[in-house]
C-alpha cells in the first residue's frame, strides 16, 4: 500500500513516503488521497471521505456525551483517521505527523468550539508504565 501511494506521489519508494510523513513535509491529505488513488479496486477512502466520516462520528460522540451528562469520553481510532479528523480543528504542524501506536490526541469541546491541546502524546503510556513499575 505504501509503495503504491509513494508511486502515486512520484516518490521513489515507501521509505521516501514514510520519511516525508515523519518529517511532516507530506500532508495527511496528500498521503491519503495518494493511497486512495493507488487502490485499484477503489475501496480506499480519500481524504474528504475519511474527514466527513470521522467528523460526523466526533459530532455524534459530543452530542451523546452532552445528552448523558458525560464530561470525558475515550474514543479509539487509527492514527490516520485521527489526523484527518483534527485536520481543521488545529493549525499545529503536529497534525500532519504520524501517530505512534497508543498515542493520544486530546480534543476538548466547549461552547460549540473544539480545540486540540495534545497531539500524539505518549505521556499517559509512560505514566502507566511508571505506576506498574512502582507496584
């Protein structure tokens, strides 16, 4: 998949694709659109499709939380889906960098406004490891 996406972008190979992603020089939009373009069966979603789906899910989560009186919600998703969902909720350059496994993207919602104070943090994993080691 990465090799095909790299080819669609005119990059040498998947290593060049991953390097550009890690450096933040390849936007998640361009990357996702290249992957969708490279899918010969046409099953992969493009950037706009993922964005529409994930932002609709975010809106549903917020509405359900408000209806239930919940103040904190944990949602789990793939890194690319999270990147696309937050793509216009923040201007942080970190939004284009790949997320490590178990990384946290913290989204806050208040008075109809979203903010994204944390992108890709592993501090919760580190805190859990520390707590386990102390036991």
